[in-house]
C-alpha cells in the first residue's frame, strides 16, 4: 500500500483503514480459497486436510470483513472541516476521524479537542443524535476513570469554533497545571480506546 501508517486519532485514519482493511480481507479470503483449490487439485476431492485448513482460514477473514464493513460505513473528517477547525483548535489536544459505536447507534465525530477535563467535539454527520453521543461518551469516560470529564458535541461548525474560543478563554484564566495535563492524557487514551 505504501506510505506512512496513520495512527488512530490523526487526520486521514479512517480513509487509510478503509483501504487497508479491504486489501487485508481480500488477501485473507484469496489465501483460503487458494488452499482449498490446491487441496482439491492434489487429491481430486474436497474431503482432505487442506479443506479444513481453508475453512479455519475463513475465521480471520470473516473477522477482517466485519472490521472492513465498519470502516466502510464510517466517515472521517472532511478536508474543509479540517481547514476550518485548524484555525480554531490551535493549542488544544486534538483528535480527528473518531467513530464511536454503541448498541443503539454509531457516532461519527470529525474532530475533538480536549482541555483540562472538558471534551468538545464536532460532527459533520446530519444523522447524529448529539445528546445520545454526549451521554455515551460521558458514561465511557466515567467508566474509564475520568470522573469529572464534561463532554459537549456540536453539529454546527460556527458554534463549535465559538465553543473552542470559550474553552480557550477559560483555560487561560485557570492556568495550566500538571494535574490538568495528566487528566487530558487519560481522557485522550479513553477516547482512543473506545473509538473504531
């Protein structure tokens, strides 16, 4: 595939994972089919040991296919949103291309900024249930040990940039402390752990 691997939380992660998981799934199924074909060609029957190996090879291929389908359904941050957010989010701990899954719904969050114990996010999805997403993330952060974390998700870019501006003003007034940086890192780790 070439190129540098993009880490989870960086811009372009979902786009790269769509390609990577599709290629990996194709190769795993092709390998299983090849092993099955070799077994049939060698023995003249599908009842042989290589058929069992080919069937077992379908297990990781199936897992890879589920992963591929999830990434194909996910949307990352658009270039326009990245450029617009870049001017507002300087100085914050940032995450891009976040896709959170729950039993009820999936939540696509294009960009997230974390300052102290506050998490702000912007979603380009028109289908997102903002309150449900906030509740889902708050519950997971609390479960992950980030008890005082506050989550606010926006679906309007102007309001999001305004929210980031307010967050910056609050942060400057409070002053940065070592404790706050530690809490930010914990929140970031938890968000990355529950994202696709």
